[in-house]
C-alpha cells in the first residue's frame, strides 16, 4: 500500500445539519485512504433499531432516508413527541398540585371518608393484608384529625410530595432532554459518518449481536420489573377492570380524592405510566448504546494501528501524520458526543442512585409481615437499577480505555521508528484525554466507578 498524504478536511458535500456551533469547533478529518462507502454505516446499523423503538413511544423523532438521519420540527414524528412530552408535563403538574393542596392529614368535613372509598370491598379482599392496613390507617388518620393536624400548613410536607413524584419528574426530564438531543444527534451522526468512512475499507468493527443482546436483556428486565411493581400488592389476580381500579386507588390515592374514578381515567393513567416507564429506562439504554458504538470504532482504529506497527511497512512521518489526525478526529467525535449525552448521563446517575437508595431502604426497613411477591419485587427492582447503573458505567469506562490504548502501541515502537509525528501523537493522547462526562461534573472511567465516594454512598446508607 502506498504512502498516506496529509489529511484534509471533510468535503463540502457533507455538512452537519440542525446542530450547535460548538459541534463544529474541531475540524473534521477524513483519511485519504477512503473507506468504500457502504450501503449503511456501522453506527447507523446499530442505532436504527433503537431509534425506531423509541419513536413508538414519542422519543427521538428522527427519520431515516438514504443512509442518513433527518429531524424536522414540522413533522408528524416531532408533533407526536411534543404531544407525549406535553401530556407528561401536564400530568406531573396536576399530580403535584393535588398532592400539595390535599395533604394526607388535613380534613375539615366528613366528605374525605367517601373520597377514600375508591377501592370497593371486593377489591380490598383481593389486596394483601399490608395494603388493607395501609388504607385503613389512612382512613383513621382522616377521621382522627386533631388541632395540631388542622394547624398544619395546607401544602403538607413538600419533601414527601417530591419523593412520591420523583419517578415522574425523572421521566419528564428525560423526555425533555431526549427531545433536545434529537436535532443535535442528527448533526453528530453526519460527523460520525465522515470519521467512520475515514478509517479505511479494510477496517472491521466486529459483530453487533453483543449490543443487541444487552439491549434485549435490559428491555426484558425492565418489563419484568414493571409488571412486578403492579402486582406485588396482590395475593391473586382479579379481573382486569377490577385490577385496574385497585391499581389506580393504590398508586394514586390523592387523585381518587380529587376526581371520581372511571375506566377511561384508569386506562389513561395506566398508559401515561407506561410511557413514563419507557422513558425512565430508555435514557440508560441510549447512553450505553452510544458509548458501546464509539468503543467499537476506537477498537477498530487500534487494531488497524497495531497491524501496521507489527508489519513495519509504514514508518515514515507522513503515514504517522495521517494516523495521528485520524485519532484526533475520533477524539473530536467523542467530545461532540459528550456535548449531546452529557445532560442525559448526569440525569441517569442521579436517577439510578436515588432509586437504588430508596429501594434499599424499602428492603431493609422493618416490616410486621413479609410477603413473597413483595420481597421478589424489591430484590428485582434493586438488581435492575444496579444493572442499569453498571451498564452505563462500564460502557463509558470502556470507551475511555480504548481512547488511551494507542499509548501502549506507540511505546512498543523501536527507537529507530520514532519521529516527530510519533512524539506529537503521544502528546496528543496524553494531553487531550476524552470520554463521556456527566455534563462536565464528573468523568466516567474506571477510577470513577471504583471511587470511594461513589461506593461510600451505599455503604454509609447501609450503616
């Protein structure tokens, strides 16, 4: 193979669209050893199934045409995504208002007893003893209002309101962040296409099935955890409409005090809850998939570099300049990706750590009676959250490791093969360390995963 000429910028025919100016702050590098443009790029083959599933739930309204992604604000996909986000926003505001204006322990008339009768006697017989005791205690607290309770601020306990609605708050924030990331992702993938084609036609990215297998397992785990969260309070399964009525009463007790139950209301709340659950899980899946695909590309580059070093047929300065600039382009791609996924990664860690601590508390707190289904649900939920956290952490840490891998390969070079471009390559890797961050607040690598501060959260809480 011939010598590699200095690398230039991308052709004018490939320009990013719908992206912020900071995505263009690094110049684009395209290797002169052009990769034969395939029918579909590797990143597209990996992301296409994931985005298609997300579009069904009103997330990432991106369409595909001619091996390219497209985003348009005036489209049915975007209108659907905006509708889902608006419904979630209205739902969160409505539940927060009801929780603040209708505290649990304040009652001025006898109508509250009737408002708490959403669950009929047949439904109560199908509920577990623990749930029946909770409902009975709620009724007793309404009837036994004391002057102290009456003097309580009408807003009630704001902290308890925030904790009970945290799931919806995280889902809404995830929906807003994903909607904001959609146009930026299109511009990022335009850049991704140029960098991937610049790796050359002889580069192999390996099989994609590990990624799809991990995503399928995460989806099955999330589905099972969500089903268990609906039935853990049941000793047996009643008919659907009776189950829906009971689920609405147990899951949204204050809403039953503000509105009369109907089947339409129950179905509406169930559908909104499922959309929120999907978004709540999809944020982690999306970040992990992006990090995994970037890792695949860096592995392909490192294999190419290692093969050329071992063959020793390209040791001139011009060839090393081309390899250095290819790596520089891939570093810029990671930084541009971090600008898109940074807020999502921060939200992901906050969400996972918060709910892990909550489920750990629910698991360890003393209980008068222990129910098998409830124990299974708490264990499943805690393990699912832990797997989500580890999936995001390990994929992001693996990406950081691969960005530093060329250092080991360059250090293995014989002295006579070292030139000014090799030295610049080494300095580039050491000075410009890249990876995915939580919006710049923390850098996700192996040291972060094993940091005492992160592990100390659970250890301190356990004590």
